[in-house]
């Protein structure tokens, strides 16, 4: 009872707050009256009611101060009515506040007739400087805002290319709209009843979180046990090796002193050394008196396992598989697509993986050669989001392998289907991520590059990369890598030249992005499009060299070298090269390099989990779809050795991020 009395007033206020929010006006009156009758103390209600109408004066005052340039009044109201938790934790709020400071700092320059009052202008600039050095310092790593840190030091920002936009009416109008939306959303959000918040936080959403955490815990425990077993084995091997090494040192010392080493002693050492690699009876039967025997065995034990030791996976009934992929229910389709993908991603590189891929291709698993209305590729347009996602994942695995890209390119409609899905899916979905990954890998083929450029994919990518906040690291990296691949072609360069200023701004913003893995592709794209004289002129006009030199101070040695080459290209006076004009006419051999890299992201965040009694993965395939002799072993086409370039130079060949990470 003591606990209830201690918190009674606060609990009563929670009840009244909710009743007030839900507009139980009569109930609130009766509740308040009864509390007074019983001598229960009710705290005074907060000054701001939950009704939207009560917020209107505050919003009106803030917007009036914004329009009149009343800086001090505005930020006083801002600090009073926008909670510090929102200001400090929400990036949207921080960015909006940053732009509001810019608005007030430049207000006199925009609205004064003739020259603005010098003292007042200096006061506003000083206020902005103080903000940049204190609260605004946290945003100095944000690429979008980085150029504005130079604003207080520019003598005449109205004519500077980087700041011209700030003095246009459209910029002020857009900022006012953003402010209105922010105020209406966040001032309302403050008045959500605490009782409702407590219910939500401890209600259904927590059950889902607990289930997810349990699943993660089970996976982590499984991985931990696997790693512990490996670690224990490594420890045992290490101790064994140390013991053998110590004995061999003693033996070497004895040999120096004139004592002979017997074959029996050498054999006993080798039995210990190779006991994990082969049966002891085999070790005992080897003649160690022959020179080089022990060293040959040691090299063999350290070498990778023989390809013949890796068994081929069982054959499958592809006719039944394809039939169920087309006519089965969505859950079965998703499980089959997952199992077929796992067959490739978990197979051993070499003959095992090659045989799986060749079986898929020779049995036309994806119906790339089919003209039927209903075929496997149409699963990209399934109504089920899981089926679409798992189909996109499987296509991305095919596109990760050189032979897979050749197979996919034989269907003239596939590229169009992928582009449609790219523009239709939500940018934060795994389906979108995998479609993008597939397109980037697919873009290693010249004919596909040409089609993508004609379809306007460059313009679409540039628009997507204008706002990177909504992109994951994977989608950002693959978007920039795809843009670079298309910019390397002459048609791509010409397309970029049409929107040169826009492309250059986007690439400059990406140069300072915190995800450093994208830098090689940004550098490659910049270096490539600066081969066009008109693009160079636009870059010089916007002061790009100055921006590039800022990044030289912070980059590593390789990036610095690349940026210096970009600056050299920027300052070049070379006319349009003949090779740039004519390279699209050469539809020569595509696969110059064997880009066979299956990245870990292909199997990440599996949304499909089997229930009790359900078959999944290889077990599903070998139980329900076992076939007879559907493997068609085929000698893999010999690829050219990798055409590597120095990491000091901007990329000038299409490359997938997975391959680039592995090779460089």
C-alpha cells in the first residue's frame, strides 16, 4: 500500500491525461471532482494540451519569426517547445536546425534594399559561427552540409557557385514547408499520453523483439560451438607442432655434435606430425630413408584438399522442380528458391560448384530460353514479397558467376524485368537490394551496359544517389559501382554530360561519405566523365579542384594518388578523344576477367524459417526432387588472367564490389 501512496498522484495524472486525450470530457470532470472529494492530490496539467488547436499559436509564432528574420525570438521559441531529446537524437531535426541557422545568417543579404546594415550582418554571421563551433560541430562529418562550413568566410556568398541556391525564393519556400511539417508532427508527438506509450513499449511489439532475439541467440550459440571446436583443434595441433619442433631442434643439435638420426626416430616424429591427415598404418608403411619424403608429405598435408575429395551433389529432377516453382503455393516456391540458391552459395568452389551451375543452365532452371507465358522468371513479379525477394537473390547468385551472366544474358526480357522491379520495390527492402546487386554484376557485359544506358538507368541512379540517407551500405556501394560501370562507356559519358552539373554535385557529395568502400567507384566515375570537355568546364565553374584538395588532406595514400590524377584530368585541355567517340562500336568479348565471387550478403537476413516438420534446403531437394543423371559435366571456359591495375589509379574497368574487395 505504501508503494501506491508514493506514486498515487502520478498514477492519477496518467489516468486523467489519457481521458483528456481521448476527449472523455464529462468523465474527466467527474474524475477530478471525486479526487477532490477523497482528498487525492492531482498535479496541475501541463501547459500544452493535446488538442491540435492549442498548438497553433506556437506554430504561428515560430513561422512568423522565420518569415521576419527574427533570429533570437525564433530560437528561443524553438528551444522552449522542441524537446532536447528530439533536437539531439533525430538527424532530421539537426539538419533542419542547421538550415534554419543558414536562413537567418543570410536573411539580411536576401531582404535588404541596398547594402545591409554591416553591424547587424556581422552579428548574424558571428551567431552562425558560434553555432558551427558548438552544437553544429556534430554535423561536420555529414557530406551534404560540409560545404556550408565555409559560408561565414566567403566575402560575397550571393555570387559563389556553391551558395547561389540559398538566395533563391524556392529554397526559402522549401525550408518553410519542411519547418511546418516538422512542427506539426513533433509538437503533436510530444502530447501522446504517457499511459499509451507505456502500453506500446510493454505490449505486442516486445513479443516480436523477444522472438527475434531468441532466434539470434540460437544462431550465435551454434556459431560459437563451431568456432570453439575449431579453436580446440587448432590449439591441439599447435601444441603438437611445438612438441615436434622442440624435438627436431634437439635432434639438429645432436646431429651437429656427431650423433646420427635413425629412420625409426624420424618415422615416430612423422606419425605424430601427420596423425590427423592420414591413418597411422599408412604413415608406418612409408619409407622415410628416401630423401625428401617427410618434406613432400608436409607440403601435401598443408595443401588444399584434392578436388576429388569433394563429392558431387545428388542430381535433381528439374522438370518437377520447375513445375512446382510455377504452380506450387507461395511458401513452397520460396523454400525451393532458397534451397536452389543455397546449393550454389554453400558448394565448394571448383568442380562441385561448376557442376551445380552447369546443371542449372543445361536444364534451363530459370526458363531463360522459354517463351511461355508462365515461366520461372515471372516469379520476379509475384504478388508475394518473399517469393520476389528469393527470386531476386537467386538471380543475383547467377549474376555473381561468369557462366551465370552468360546464361542470363540469353533472355532479352530479363534486363527490362529487373529494371522494372528496381523502380517498383521499396528502397529499404531486401528485394530492391538484390535486384540492384544483380544489375551491377550483370553490367560487366558490354551489351547489357549499352541497354542500361539507353534505358536511362544513369539518370535514375543519379537521382537515387542524391539522397543517400535511406540507402544501406550495400545498396549505396552497388549503386555507385553500377553508375561507374555505365560512365566508363562513351554513351554513358555523353549521357552524364547532359546533366553534368547534377552528376558532379552528387559525386562530390559522395567523395566525403563516411562509407569509404565507395571511394574507388566515385573516383573512377569522376575520372571517366571528366574526359568530356564540357563536363570539365562545369566542374571548374563550381570550384571542384578546391573541393578535391580538401579530401586530399584526409585520404589514405592510394586515394590521394587517385584524387591527384582526377585533378590532373580536370585541368587537362585535351579535346574529345577518338576512343571516347568510337568505343561503343566495339561489342567485343565481354568476360576479360573471371569475376566469380559469391559475397556473404547473398544469404543474409533470411526471412523464411521452416516450421516443425517442414523440409528446407538440401534436405527438401534430395527428399522430394531427386533425379537421375541430370548433371552434365562441362569443361569451364578458360578465362583470361585478371587484368589488374594499380590501386593508385581510378578504376577504368567495370568491377563488382565483391570482386574488388577480394582482389584489392
